[in-house]
């Protein structure tokens, strides 16, 4: 897998966002990482259509629009039906994991904190 040109990171916690961006930058996971505080911001950025990400990391528990609401909204847009989404959450609840699997573009369920091993599971060529 080649390095991704752009990913969206939808996460409301600024410290978690900083740590994830630092990890991704250290291992050249993507050229650009765009952070969003909630699903509504990310959805507006996608629907604006100016730049499409190669992949999206999505927290489930956020204010304004949570991860579930984002997944429901994005699943109605055929353009984004194939956008790979990785759930990135602190939830270890098996029902959340099962529910996320019902969305076709959810490719994985990662429990925070994100690790290099998690990134390597997505892109095995990473350091």
C-alpha cells in the first residue's frame, strides 16, 4: 500500500488528535491529516467536495454529531460508499463493534489509544 495522500481524523479530544497526528506523521502514514472536532464538521467538508480523503478515522462519542450519526449520513451519499472508514474509539462494547460492522465502508474497529501496530494492520509497509 502506498502512502495515503490525505486522511480525515474525526475526533473531539484535542490531546488524542495530537497524539494520533504525531504517530501518523512519524511513520509517514499520510501526506495530509485533516482534523475535525465532530461528525458535522467532517460531513460538511466531504459534501463541500473540494478535497476527498483516501481514508477516514472516526470517533463514536462526540458532541454535535456523533460517529453513528455521521455513518448514517454518509451512507446516504453514493460518492462516499467506498470511502474506507476506521472506527477509532474508547468503547470496548461488543455491540458497538457489531453495529459498526453493519456499515459497508467501515473497514476496522480500533480501540484507543491508536498504536503503530494498528497503523501497520492498515498499511503493512509502515516502519
